């Protein structure tokens, strides 16, 4: 199979980017980009580090990030599985990208920039929920903000309202497969719902 290794050859296959796709890029939160991002409760955080890349969904019951200023966003790191893949990457290499989605919209807003972690008490306190605080906050310094073409979500019928999950393996089944039955299975799946609600924040 032919491998494309030359940027000029790649660009020859696609042609020039249209002017709107270049002119829509901002280096800060403009009023309309701010409105869009603050409507998003879900984003995908992408990081890179010594052990490779990571993409992690991040969600909240309100805006998934808070604006510190027009150049800076803050994202609480709520309880997860403690693998810390994204956080390790940020400590090793601060480059990050975020894709913000809003149900019903086929558009995506992307942010590229750099990030660092903080356990600052005051900043963590801004995210207090049900008496709980995030262990750390991801502080994102914006380099670029822009909209992503809607075609991918349109092709996928993302918001068509259809449940296409029938027949998918459960996490318990996958865990059982990966551990030759030592962990996971139905007991894991049956206990997950209550465990998740108790440790949501």
C-alpha cells in the first residue's frame, strides 16, 4: 500500500483550503465562540506525551469548561478510573486540543493550545459540587479557536435519535475478555450504575 510521506503530495490530492476555513480562526474567545463553548456540556480532550496520544471524553452538568479570561479556560478533573492518561500527558507535554459538542448541532468548536495542571485551592473551590472538589483543574491557554465542518456529524446521523447500541458488548464483558474471566462480567455491569452515581463528582 502506498504511504503518503510528503506534505506537498498530500496537499496536491486535496487542493487549497477555502478562505472561510482559514478566516474563522480566532486566538481568543470572541463573543460568539464564548457563547458556543459555554453551551457545551461535553468535549473530547486530546493530549500527547511520552507514552503516546490520548483522547478522553469530558462532561459536566453545566458548561464543561469555565472561562478565566478571554485567552484561558479551566476544566475540573472529576473522578474517573485513576489511569491519569490525559493528566500524565499534560504534565509531560502541555499540547492539547479540545472538541466541544452541543446536542442537536452538527457543528463542533475546536480549541488548540497548551495546558497545565493545578491543585490551587481557590480555583478548585470554584467547581465545588455536593461538597466535593476536583483533585486538580486543567488550565488551558488558547492558541486557536475555530468551528469544524459539520459534514462528519451529518454523515453519522449523530443526533437522529436512533439507539444503535443494541448488541454492543458491555464494559463488564470486555473486562472479562481482557482478564480471561478474572474480573468483569455481569457482576461488574450490575454494580456499575450505583457506583457511578455515588462517585459522579
